[in-house]
C-alpha cells in the first residue's frame, strides 16, 4: 500500500524503532528563541553536555523584543535579561544567532523559510507551537516543550509517538482570492473540525484550494494547524515551493539536485490512505471573524454571533464556554459581526506578517485614514520583510493612513513585550489566538485576515471585504 | 496518590490562562507558581494546597508550547490534572519534565467528582477512588510509550527496553 507524505518523512528519519516504544526521530533543523530555551541550556550545563549539532541549530529573538526604536535600551529588565541570556547561551554553545540588530532578525517562523533554512522533507523543531508553519514547505515541523528542546540540543533526536494522519482537502477555485484569504480558509477549517479536531494527528492540506495558494498563504494555513489541535500540518512541495527557496542565504549549494530528488518522493502516493478526512469547498468560505475566546468560535462576516445553544449543538461544556466567551468579549448573540466596533488593529504575527500580507492590507488602506478612536499598528514578521516592504513604499502607505510601522517581532500576538491591549480594548488582529488575556489582561481579540483587519481599521468596525473593489 | 479536587467545569483551558505570556520571562519557579491560573482564577494561588488535583473538561492545555504551564501548576502543588482530553504538547511537557500526571478520565468521573472532593488515584490499577463520595471510576490507561517515560521519571531518564 502507498504511503502518505508524512509517513515518508517520518520513516526516513527513524534512528531507533522498537515495538511499543516511541520512535527516536532525527531532527534536521532546530530553531531556538529566547523564551523556551534558557532552562534547556541550564540543563546542558548542569549535566556537562554540549550542543550535539550547533551547525543545525539557529537562534533568534522574537517573543519579547521591543518593536520600537532599536537604538534605545530595553526598558523591561526581565526582557533584557532573557535576551542577554540567549546571547550568552549562543556564544557559549557555538550557535548562530540573529540578534536584535541583525538584518535577519524576525519571528522564528518567518525567518526560517526566508533564509532557506526550512527545507522540504526535513524534520524541524522549535520550542514554539506555531512551528507547524514550516510544514508549508513539505517539512515535518513540530512545536516542542523546553525538556524536548534540551533533548534535541543534546542529541539532535527526539523520542516521539507516531501521530496519525489527517487529510484536509480544500476543493475548488476561489472566485475572490483577495477577499477570501488563506486566513479565512484555516479559520473555517478550525470552526468545522473544532479546536481539538486534529489532536494526535499530522494534517496534510490537499486539493486545488491549497495548491493554488502562494507560499506565504500556505504558511498561514499550516501555522494554525495547532489551533485545530494537530501536531503539525503540511503541504506537499511543488514548483512554487522549489522556486521560493532557490538562491536564499542558507539554501544548500546542491539545491537543484535536491529538488530533483524531492520531486518524485515528497508526495502522498495515490493509493495511500489517511486515518481521518475532512473536505471543504472553497466557495463555501466567507471572510471569517472570531467572536469568542478560542479560534473555533468563529463565524462568517455576514452572519450574526450564534447563540450558545446553536453553537454548542447540545454539548453542556461547549454551551457554558460560549456563554463565558460572550461575557468576556462583551458581546451578545444575534449581533451582526459588521456592527462590532473596534479600538485597536494589529497586523502582525507568524500567521500573517509576511510581505504578501502587508501588500494585500496596504491596498485596502491606500489613500485613506484609520478611523478616529482606532489605533492601528503593523509589525512586520521579520526585518527582511520590513526592508522589502519599505523598498515597495508600503511603510509610507501605512504611515500616511496613520498606522504605526514597527520593528519585527511577535509583539501584540502574545503580549510579552510592551505592545499590549488595555483591559476592555477590542482588537482586530491578524494573529492566531483569541484566548482570554492573550493580547493583554482583559483585552478582547477578534482573529481576522490582514485585509479584514485593514478594512476594520479604516471603518472603525468590521466590514465585508467582498464588497470592496480589491482588483 | 491522594489529594483534593479543584474543578474547572469547562473545555479548552489554554496555556495563556494557565500562565499568561507576561510571566514567561520569570525564571524562578516559586515566583512563576504565584501566577498559575491567574488568567482564569485569580484566587487559585491562595486556595491551592500541596497535593491537590485539577479536574477539567476537554482539550486541557491547548495553545502554546510553553513548559512554564505544567511547571507553574506543579510548583503550585498540583500533582495531577484529570481531564476529558488534553492538548498534545501540554501532555508531553507534563510527562517529559515529570512535572505532573496528565490523566484522561471519562464523562462519569467528570460528572461525579466535585470541587473539594478527596480522591485517591491508583495508576497501577487505572482507578480513581472518590473518598468523599465513596465512588470509583476508571482512568484511561497511559499508552505504553507514555507509561514508560513516566515510570522512568521523565524524558532524560527514559531508555528503551533492552532486548
């Protein structure tokens, strides 16, 4: 019987395999950031261990770096210590670091692909749940915890239970690709399968609705696999993938021969079967807006907020969850999404802060101004994205519209640096999690695409971008 | 293993409420523990006792890979989480660092156990005894693989069986 792409990558990375034991899996690339690594390095020191393959380990600082003027000292002392600690650890253990002043600094999941570090068919880990992003290149990319980070640093391997396989197939061709974006596709998938729908599985996204997407868009899809509970998400590499990675700073020298070897192998065989399947027609997808406190609590832009009864389908805890979510979000069921007014707009994060995201958002706001009483910011995913955007004049478009234009980092996605919501503030955010307090204690997050966030910034409330002329 | 229950009757308790992002800079585990569950239950720190268990619904620990989440709970005194299901990274983090036991329960146990109940978990028999209510429930056995990592005392102590 044929094999899925995931199974092929898994099997080609097994170091030790025994019945009723986890598989010991070889890790090709280990990405490290300042927040989930300090204890791992401490563990190495305590046990007199070295980093097994510093040449396969790459570090950057993204989670708590300030996005304001980088020539100024970092005011938050605990952040400064954590950043300094990563610098010292990378120096002590011989690891390549893109520090706060590096032109390659950025969100770890944005810089990996951009630098050609992320490769098809490879195994990639990082102490961050959104590592699934790299799956867009046909890599098996897993988010891990700090104990596992230490294990990979020490051995370049991990003991893992083999996940099950999950096919998510998106059929059809988008009629309005500028309005219905990759973000809407993935939010719609999560709304349907639920936040635990993918638990214990690796999702392979397939179908015309996926292969039509650009690499930036595929990354948005794979990025949020974890919000559907999956271990990882991936897309089989194709010509777009191979073209994207060609000629980047860390793309291997023998790239063309690698591409030749990938072309035939890195796909799911036609007779392979998946443990689970979900199929969606792309033309059933509208722009999405989350109304609750997890990414599954999402509805179409032209729908009212559902009642907890309707949302829960008879499940007591789901109903209670929806009631609590509405209370936290200060919303009522029946309210039309377009009637929800916002205070803040955040265009950023590893989900939606790549160049294409910024280009699409800039088209919406060009020549217009952010609504009074709304404050809006753009935080590019990496310094390289920022530079490319500036070369295209996007910074000027955003600044002219009264957006702030910041330095790269995770920023307001998770509220570790000074970019946070105040209690009660309502934000249209291109990030990945609308959990309670995620963007700041008491803050209210609505997950949307970059074009939806941009349109909300201009109008002061959500609007259906399908009604705008986007071509 | 005996302890009292702190019950959160809801699904999807995420790592951002278990330990909000602003505390991921804190390296001192005792201090980290003072902020455990702060995003959901600001009284948690004052009510939790050494040896307590948390009982909750589906998809416990969803979200971020922060190992700070099981660490903060463990250093608050929590020895096990009983939940209808777990998010995978939280589950592995709990076991890898031997911080606490993630125990999957069925609907009967979830409905039957109340806040404050004293329970006794017997992992060898896959049994949960409710001492307060004199009831017994089954726990879902750990997979063979996870059971071995737990028995070893964490990821770094685990070695596969020799032939």
